[in-house]
């Protein structure tokens, strides 16, 4: 099988990254994780990836004169790993148009809400404040508009009485870890495309 090469961008814990790495260990999974790049050197996910024998890189935007230059080096790093696809997994920086356009149709993201609801931050808090009875997560293609690209998969969870942002986020996270590997499988096997 010709497995697609995937790079993952993270900023922190990396639990979605770990779910993708775990899925890619199955011999019949159509993608392999070949590199993990973080914009924070202290991201715990970096050490997890390194312990799995995966190439890692850490690039701080503050060390670059401009966002464009930072993102050019991100692209160079991903291209040095010869990736076919890029997965954003808790990468907490808004990406510029040139970077996004460069990877158009080849870059996906996991977002902790049922898009188009609750784009941006604090999704669990906002769902609770609205009295939502259903919440969830979405894997979608990345386009220049924040959290606006075409959805690939979504999963719903109930909002329960007494939920806090933490309890709700934990329930959503279980679904994130389930649908992200499924969505990458669809992308890697050509069953979904952005255009
Ligand atoms: C996840 O819940 C992911 O959906 C969210 O950050 C968390 C990262 O956790 N992403 C966003 O909010 C993107 N806007 P992880 O590092 O354990 O995967």
C-alpha cells in the first residue's frame, strides 16, 4: 500500500496527534505520520512524538521578522518531510492566506464545536452559556476564513445537566479522537476532496 505522508502541527498537549499516531500504526491505515511541528518548544506533544521515533521541529513565530517568513519556514520544514497532507491538531495560531493557499485541499483541522457554530475559542463555554443541548466537533478543510472550510466529518455529544466546560470538553475530546483518524483516512484514500 502506498501510504500518504502526513505532517501534524501542534501547540500543546497533542492528544489528537496521539490519536492519529495510534491509528497510523495499523498496517492497513492509508497514512503515516512523518513529522510533528510545534510553534511552542514546550508543547508536551513534541516529546510524545519524538518518543514514537517521529521527526519533530519547533519554530517560534517571535523569532521571525514576520508571520510570512515564519510560515515559509513551516512550509519548508513540512516539504523537507515530503508530506502529502497536513493535519492541524490543536495548533493555536491563525494561519496567513499564503500558507493556507499553498496547502489548499491538503490541510485539515479539528475544531471542538459543530461548525458553523462556535468558530474560534472557548467553544465549550459558549455552548453552555447558550443552553445548547447538543455539542460536538468537526474535522474540516482549512481555508483562509477561520474555521470556515468544508466539513469532512462531525460528531455530536449531548450536553448534560451540571456540565462544566471541562466535563463537556472531555466528552467532546473522546469523539475528536475517533473522527480525526477517520477523516484522515477519507482524505488519504481520496474519498473526500476540497474542490
Ligand atoms: C482540541 O480540543 C482541539 O479540537 C482544539 O484544541 C484542542 C487541542 O487538544 N482545537 C482548537 O480549538 C482549534 N481552534 P490536543 O492538543 O490534546 O489535541
